[in-house]
C-alpha cells in the first residue's frame, strides 16, 4: 500500500531500521516490511477499522521521521 510517493519495501525497511536507531533486529524488520501488506489484510479480516481516505482506501500518514506515508491508523 502506497500513497503514490514512489515508496518501496526497501525504503520501508530503511526507514524502520533508522527510526529504531539501528537497535532493531534486521531479520525481524525485514520479515515485517516484506509481509506488511498481508499483515494489514489479516488485521482488516479480523475487524480492525482503519481510517479511510475519500476513495475508501486505508489512509496512510507519516510517523517517526519516515520519508513516505506508510503508517495505517485507526
């Protein structure tokens, strides 16, 4: 999921590692960022009600110094 900001899984990984001051386990962060879309879909299936944009898509925002909007929120 992207907000048309030319984001990528690699950028998500780098932002997450940097925002964690390089203390996070890179293998865990890689698994999280690689699987973020399926994790999000599972949360929707479980009934999490995310904020939506004007088109009904899950809305995204910046958080923690990220360069691109990639955080879903409720």
